[in-house]
């Protein structure tokens, strides 16, 4: 054990606490990751590469296209009561808290447009 009070006790461990396991059932892996497409054959270029994922079936029966959108982490604090309401609603509606937050922010921004005049004032022009 190290005598340095600034060092963490965990830094003295030699082996990882959890050993990685490769024993994932194929069915579970396919369910979580989806089916993998076969790699393209060299020289055989597809007519149009897929840009979006296959349409997903939603609860209401309509199809929606899901496109992978680049994301960036954003950190902010919410009141505990609001966070709890979002979590309960997400579980009840079978959505993620992120989906609810994105939907709410998009609705807010759609209702509160920033005009060109506002941008000019902001930029001091």
C-alpha cells in the first residue's frame, strides 16, 4: 500500500476489478446491435449506399426513418422534481429521457424563433 495520502487506494490495484467476458449469446447480441450487413465485395459498388437506417416500426404502426445524427454531450442541472417527472414519463411512454428532452427543446425552439434582427443585435451589428 502506498503511503502517499494524495493517491487513491484504487490506483494500487494490479488487476481490473471486472474481467471482460466474450460469452455473449448470439441472439442477445443481434437483438441489441441489430443484424450486421455482409461486408461489400471489392469492385462491386452498390447502386446507392444507404444513408439512413431501415425504417423502424413505431408503437402507432407508422414507419419512421431514423438517421444517425452527430451528437455532442451537454451538461446542465435540472430540478430534482423535473428530472423525476421526465424519468417516470419516459418509462411510462417507453421512450428515453433523451428523446423527451430533445422533443421538448425542439418544440420550444420552433415556438421561439430568433429573427435576423435579434441576431444582429446579439452580434452588435
